[in-house]
């Protein structure tokens, strides 16, 4: 395996996903609605792995090779559908994430730090959208 294939970039992965779909004539099915539905299904499959685990068991889930493999596969499926959705909608996922983190840093300043100081850090809050 080459170093490039070990650490591919987002654009390269999106290109590979697009080529994979094109070779199979799947583009007509890759509508935003269908991709969001598929993304939700794959995220649910990831949730299923953790569903009945205790917090301690969930923290150690990667210690079991079989479960670790399932987790990696489901994460890959979620990411694949998210990247395909971004491609179809023309969204730069890294730019969208950076903008969201910026907004969250303003919305959730570090306690005791002034928002005017320019010294904003993460608050530990999630980056879920609520705007």
C-alpha cells in the first residue's frame, strides 16, 4: 500500500466514490434525498453497535478486533455517503466544518474568557446544528 493510499485526501476520496458510482450507472439514484436516507441508515448501523453497551464497554469497543472492524466499516459507510452528499450539493465539507466550529466558538465561549479577547477555545459542546 502506498503512503498516498494510506492517507488519501478528501477530494481524492470523493473522486473515487464518484467514479465507482459512475462505473455502475448509480448517479440517477444519488439524489440528495436518497443520499441523506442512506447516510441515516448507515449512522443507525453505527449506533446499533453501541446501543446496549455501558459507557465503559463503549470506550473499549476497539479492543475487540471483530467489533473494531464493524465500527471502522460503519464509519466508512457514513463518511462515504456524507462525502457523496457534499459532492452532489456542492458543499465543501472541510469549509463547512471550519465555519461551524467558528460559530460554536462564538456561541459557547470558554468560561471566564471575554469573547472580545480573541482567545476563544472549544467548550466541549457538540457541533450539532441549532442555527
